C-alpha cells in the first residue's frame, strides 16, 4: 500500500523524529546487549583466609600478609605456573613453634575468595563469587538475557501484528524503565537475573515494533533510515560502553547509567502514532484515517479526503487476508516457506558468530578498553559504508560477499601462528568490518522480505532464533575452548560459509515495493525465483496459480 506514504509523505519531520527515537533505542540496546563483556570477568582469585578458625589461629592468620598467605597455604601448580584458585591447604597450629603451618596432605575447598584488582573494577564476578563451582553462572547471566530476548521477540512480534505497533512500543518503554531501575537495587544474583529478564523483553519488543513501524511509514527510497537506526544507534551504545565502564569502575554504577539512558524514551511517547499501513491491512478504517491525519499534520501536508483514499486502499485489498495473521502463514506456501526457513537459519548462525567474536574483543592483548573501542569504531565504519551500499546496490551480492570474505579471514586467522599478533589482528579487524556490512544489510533485507500482515512476526521469528544462537554461544565457547581457539574459529568460518551459500537462494528486494499480504509476498518471490511463474505472469494467471498451489498439492 504505497499510497499510505504518498498521503503522509515519504520522509518528513515526523519520520525524522521517529528515526531519532529508534536510533536512541539502539543506543540502549548496545549498552545492554554487550554489557556482559564488562559485567562478568575472569578475575585472578584464590581462597581467602578461613573465617571459622579458633581465636588464636585467627589472630595469627590476620598477621600474615596476602602474599605470605598465598605462598604458604595456596597450592602451586608448576605446570601452569599459577596458584590454585579453588582449593587451599588445611591450616594447622604448631604448638611448639607457635606458628601456623600448612597441612600439605589435606586440601579443602574455598569458603570465600580474594580477588585481584581487575582493570574493569568491581564486577559481578567478585560481587557474587562466580568462580570455581559457580563459574557456570557467568554463562547463565548472558544466556538467560539472550533467551528472553528470543522469547520476547517471538511473543511480542505476534502481539505487534495482532494489536498494533504503538501499544507494544508504549508497554515496552515503560517496562524498560522499571526493569532497568530494579537492576540497580539487586541484592542477589537471582534478583539481578529477574530484572534483566524484564530489560531483555522490553528491548526485544521495542526493536520489533519500532522497526516495523518505521518500515511501514517511509518511502522505498528512504529505507536507508533502517540502517541508520540500527547501525548508528547500536554502535553508539557500544562505543559508549567502555567509556562508562572506565569512568565507573563498578558494575552497579554501569547499571545505573543504563537506567538513566532509558528514561528519555518516555518523553517521546505522546508523538508515537500507529502505523497507517498496519491499520489499513487490518481493516481499521477510522483509526487509519486518524493516524494519517496526525502524521500528515506533523509533516505539514494536506491530505484531502482521507476517508475516500483509505476506502480505496481497503477495496484494493479486498482479496487480501484480513484479521490476525500468525507467523505460521509464512510456511503455508512454497516460496514464503523457503525464504522464511533460509532467513531463520542465517539469523541463527550470524548471531552465534557476532556475539562469539565480539566477546573476545577485550582478550586480544594490550589495553582492553582500546581494543573494544577500535572494534566498535570499525563496526561504525561498516555501518557508514552500508548507508551507501543499501541505497545504490542490491542486497544479495552485499551479504554474500561480506559473509564470504569474513569466513575466509576467520579461516586464515585460525591457521596463522599466534606469534604474528599484528597480522592476526589486522586480518581479524578487516573481516569484522566486512561482516558488519553484511550484518546490517541483513536487517534491512528481512524487513523488506516479509509482507505487512506478518512483518513483525516474521522479523521477530528470525531475530528470536538468532537470539537462541546468541543464548547458546557462551556454552559453545565453554565446550570448544578446551580444543583450542583454532577449533572455535574454524567452526565460525564454516557457519559463515553456510550463510553465504544460503543467501544465494533468496530473491532480491532492492528497489521493490513492500508486499502487504501473504499472496503478494508469495507472488513476488515466485516471480523473482521461478522462470515458470514469470511466464505465467505474462499470461495473466500467475496470481491464481500461486494462490491455489498448496490446495492443489493437498488434493
């Protein structure tokens, strides 16, 4: 229904303000999604002096310096050239000499731990002792967050398609502010995880609702705004993250900063209008007219007889599916089913690679703040280039070349000796830049691929499965790191190669109008991918062939 943007304007002041809103939402997403890198750290740690010792022993222990305690009572492993982090010798009191001596024949687990000062300051690791037998809880913090990002997008994406973009955006904005504030007062890991679940759900809901609303209210030539909103918003948050951590030097202060960033979203809520395209698709004439008038007034446009225009648009869609459309509708016809399956798989693999590779940005060696910032700056450069490529170049070639090149760089890095640190780093950063280009284009491509009646659900489904990949990524790293870094890099390279091949199967969307109904989406893909359907289109019977294809197969 391109007539909608003809009425409200392809890109006016309202769309510009909404771009700012969605971009700011991206900043918050970047601050939260990658905060795990700084929240959970692998601190040097060892057993603290036992607190249950007798008064005499306790007094003698207190007189020991930390170095003396560690050298005498913490086992030393000559193979790894380090002290034990999870065990200590029993402490004995020599009555003859009056000194404390270790019982080298008896080891015991730590009651508590002492932590070496980390470059990131006070983190969740030493706040809740996420070490030794509790180390697995570090992965739980990120996997839980990503899991609820996944569930949030899946559930809220369907809610958005059923009840509208605006109601979802309003509810998720409030939830984000409440949950962010609750995290700052978390007194236990369980409370922290619960509050962070609320943040995850809110961020996922805002993402799917806002991207759909933006895609449905701007003209085809201005879809580059999707890149601006996702790319620059996200990367601004990622660039701010190391600076905030460096200034705060405390995980709780980082959370407070995140909560403060969420509050300004509330200010823009009165000017957040419902998508006219969605309202027309759902047959809501009065609401569609009202939304068109509000946006047109904001854009200083005269719309004339809105009721007549909307009625014309709705009559033109009289054969379209009305009412609630489930994402299951995307699997009912041949080409939509294939497109959806391919996009789901690509999202799953690309999220694993992104979060797995980004997580290691602070472990390259040197200054971790600078390493993280440089990686983010290259990502920003990739987004900048994508503004041009998205406007002038086709989507499929961009994604295929970007993912393919990154796959090669990972493979080269895997087989480059670690002694060549400069070479490995250069190759890594070049690949990261190209990956950003393909990753950003993929977000625009997904929004263009799905029809209006299932766009939020389709986008949400892809992002949901992607979040599933991000949720299991920490556990993949835990299991594979024992095989060495080379194994992890080869696996990521293979994943990217699979994405590269899969993208070739999809139809090009560059410069094409957005499909509104499932029939239009199926017909569009059929005409792009099938020579037979193109021939039928010329004879005027392609629409009926696509519409009845599944029924014929069932019979």
